[in-house]
């Protein structure tokens, strides 16, 4: 996590550079409301990351202490002091990421935690930060075999951070094709544009994080041949970050509640996306999309400079409050953690109301400010 936090400022510098580039050349790669949603989801994911990673590391260390056969392997293969072990670990992490990523598209429960990242109808560097608050819970499970091989938890966390860092820059439309040899081995922006697209030929392709040869090897590779249309097959249709986090979970639990065949409802969590119990109406088949006919979601509300200033200021206030919370929650009581988490989530929910230009936003914004005033009074008076 420390590596990610130290690199994070460079992410924002690159996002700003991409925004300025698109503005200079009049490219429509960014949407103000969508990017604020991306950043809000990135902030929400960081709140949960710490707690989830602590749990994953605890399980990792238990497995390493109890079941590791690393002591029977040459130190050059597993010791963090060996350069060869770092290369092996880097390749293994990406191999496991490929399968975690693939299952995240093929199993409903995992898709519910991954759909957040795909639900943007834009494709730019800010989308790279659009992550689920439970991402680490599901992807961390796939990394646990590394403990059995004897790799230290610290080495695993560093390598995972490097893997994520590589994946940031491939979320861009500015970079076209790269040299053939590079495209043959590594994931590139062209490959990842395919992965985020809902064109029929592109769906569920190019899962690799760093190396594209996994996709070539396991039959999930697709080359970029037509202009991608971004988003998900069932469009999200909102800039509400909280709903973006939970809408597939909501669908799964709703179907479990409605179906009379509870076993099918339970199995639905482990079926492919789009599955419904047999006694419920099937989801309508998605219509094929075309870059020439696809209409992106956008509310009718006016986007004045005053509106943008207010949205940016509210995001910054909430994001900074979240950062302070992340850095200090170890000193707080459980009740204080619960209250602060609730207020942060409520603040992002209210921000989503504003981004959607909903008529009841003033009521939520008023409640939000009352919450923050009460918290300020509690902390400083």
C-alpha cells in the first residue's frame, strides 16, 4: 500500500497531462461527471483496502507458516534476496492475476466486485482508479498460493503493487499501437481498450495485467480492429458512485429473495453474469453496439462553471477527509470508525445525486453538511 500511495501523485500528474492534451487537440476522451465518479470510486476503494489487505496478509502468513514448502526449494527461487526470485514472483503474480481477472468476468460474485471498473462509458487514465471497495478481497484469494510456495508477504505486496502500477498507463486512448515485439509480449493500451469494450467481438478478451501472452496461450486474445465502445452490456445509467459499487450485488440478492428455488438462487452467485433462476424472467438480450449509434448516458442538468466548481470542491473536501480517516482510524474507537465511514459514504452518495442533477440533491447536501458540522464539533470542541 505504501508503494501505491507514494506513486499516487504521479497518477494525478499523468491524468492532468492527459486532460490538457485532450483539451489542446479537442479530443472528447474525458467527461467531467464521469471522471469525478472515477475518482470518487477510487477514494472509496482506498478506505476498504487497508482493512481487507490486513486480513489477506494474516491468512497469507498463516498459510506460509503452516503449509509452505518453500524450505524445500532452492533459496534462489523464493528468497527475497535473490533477483531471480523477484522475476519468478513477478511472472507468477501476473499469471494468477490473469485467472483472477478472468474469473471476475465469468462468475457473478466476482463480477459484482469488478463491474465497477468496467461501468464507465469513457476510457482514460482516470478510469484506472475506478475500483471496487472489495476488489482486494476477491483478487487476494487468488494470490494465496504464493504463500505455499514460500514467497514472503512483503515481497507479494510489493510485486502486486508493481503489477497494478503497470496497469495504470494502459488506460488511455492517446497511445496507438506500439512496436510488434512489445505488443506480442506485454499488455498495451490497444489490448486494454479491447478489454473495456462491449463490441461483441471484444467482450471477455485480453485479461492480462502485464503480459499479454497469457491471453494468447489460453485463447482469450483479441486484436483491436474496430473502434471500441466502452462500458458494460447492461449500462449503469448513473454517475452515482455508491450504486456503481453495489448494483450487481443488489441484483443477485434480489433474485435470491424473489426466486422460489433457493438453491438456484444461491448457485446464481457462482454462475456467469446474466444468469437468473429459472422461475424468474430472463434478462433481455443486449443489442449489438456500434460506435456510430451508441449514446452515452448524460443527465440533462446544466454544467456551468459554478456547478463544476461546487462539485470539485465537494469532492476534494470528502477525499481529503477520507485520506485523514485512512491515516488515523487506528486511533479511533469502533463507534467513531462506523460514524465517520457512514458520513463519508453518505457524502459520496450526495455527490452522486449532484452529478446526476437529481431534484432532491439539496436535501442530501444539507444533511451532509449537518453531519460534517457535528463531526467537527465532536473533534475540535
